[in-house]
């Protein structure tokens, strides 16, 4: 059974199971440029995949997110060396929970 939101999303995707950033932008009322920038900065809440150099969104995942049923995309770690605070927190966690052998 499909939801009304999924039916609407599939109208924007032309019936395909995936959406491009431009198609998603039309559905959300924003721009494809904004979506690509947010994905590049890793703070876009809707799960996505990269296929080659292209960004694609699952129509089902978009509909679930808009209905409030799907968890947000997992936050990835930032690039580069960990900050001193992150290193200390990791070391404290490792001391508090030593690996079992």
C-alpha cells in the first residue's frame, strides 16, 4: 500500500523509484543547488546515495522522511584530525569500557 506522499513524490520523479536533486528541489520548493551544497557539507537530513558522481534519492526514503517515519541520515564524522576534546573523550570512553578478551 502506498502513501499519498509517496504518490506525490513519484509524480515529481516521473514514476521512477529515484529522484535527482533537481526533482527533489521541485517537490520541496527549494533549489537543486541548495540540495547539492547541503549534501556536500554533509548536513542534508534525507538519506541519499552517490552513483558515480551523481546524487540520487530514493522516492520511498523521501516520502518516509516527509511523513516523519524515517530516521535522519546518519551523521558522518567530520574530515581531518580529531580535536583534542574528541581525543580525550575517546580515550575516556576506552578506559571506561575496556575490550573483553
